[in-house]
C-alpha cells in the first residue's frame, strides 16, 4: 500500500502563508503584536492593563505631602474576526497539470489573507485622536503638487502638540498622494542637500520595507493601494511607533481527503482583531483627501 504523506502538508502550507504575509504587508510593522499568545478561540477577550498618570503637588518648605491616587487603566481587546479559506485539487488535475496547483493557490491564499490583514489594520482610522485629524474644515483636501508637502507638515505639528517623540514616525499614502508629493516644488526640496537625501532614500527603498519610498517632514513614507475610502474621502494615516494593537493566529491549517470525490483540500482559519488604546491614540492620526485620490 502506498504511503499517504498528507499529514505533512498543513505545516508546510502554514509556513508558506506566514512567510508571504510577513513579506508583503505594509501596515503590519506599525502594529504591536504583544498579545498574540493570548488567542485561543473566537470571542476571546484580552485584558490590557496600563499605569495611569501621576499627579504632581506644590510643595513649600515645611509643608505637607499629598499622596497620589493610583488609578490603573484597564482596556479590552476582543478577537471577533475569523476568516477562512479552502483549496480543492482533484487527483486527475494533480496528475495531468504541468504546474503545482496546490502550491500556487496556497500562495494566492497568503495574498488574500494579507489583504485582509491590511484592510483590518487600516480600518482603525476612526480610533485616531480627534486632534490629530488633518482635514479641510472637516472635509477632504484636494491633494495637489502645491499642498502635498504642507499637509505632512501639518500632520507632524499635531504629533508635536501631543508631545509625541520625533523618532519612528510614519505615514501611509495613496499612489496619487505619492505622485503629487514627488512633484511638489513649493519648497524646492530637491535643491538642497536634505532634498538629495530624501530622493536617495526613496530610490533605495529596502526590500524589507514594503511600500517605502522616502522620508518627508520627519515621516518615513509608505504607499498602499488599500488606504480606506468612504463617502467622506480617503484616510491617509500617520503615527509614531507601534500604536495599533493587533493579534492574529492561523488557528487551523489542515489537509483532508475528500469523501465524495478523489481529491485533496487544504483549508485554513485565521482569527484576528485589533484596536488602538486611548493613550496610543495620541500618536495616531490621518490626513483626509478626496475619495478619487
């Protein structure tokens, strides 16, 4: 009797999918994943506890001391979102095809999961701090070559006013915004030594930083085609460090022989969700631009 090695398939496919996700996701590097080990089932709630603020008191010689009331902050991350896939290859196709369909579609499953993760991470614009929303009086800006750079300067200003550190700032922009930014000559940024460095940064985009194209106004800039769009416009997001809390697991990954036909299926189930906790929202914002941009 021939050996059946299907049991080895899940681990191999799982590793392929995880590798692909880590390679091509733009937003994932800006999310902290400290609580992934807490996921067990859909609906699990991860309780995150943080220290509250410490209040100062005025002191004069010989005066008394006032104790600070300690009030820890407890916030919850609930994992509600589950996404699955199943790939089926008939035994006849496996024999007759001159390409490995299962391997090819496993890679496509990785792309689909990656797009879902990107969509999820970009959906938290509604949790940004209200002071960090760069809008045109509450409406969208029509981004152009004359204002693309100044809008980033305004975004940096909102973080400065929140006392957010200057290092590790990032922004995710649309292809249209990127094009206008590269055409912006308002400040003649390419006529200076700093401008030369900006252009060099963009030209030397690293393979380990998907979507990266340069540094402007203190932000490392990345381009994504999945910047969320609503009737109000498109939400180009910016922040500092890893302010989005995100957790995901490929909860199940298995190969099965089909009962009513000669074929093999590979299927997987991903649990994931995230949030932006109140304190982290101070370092997270967006620039609202036109929906067609």
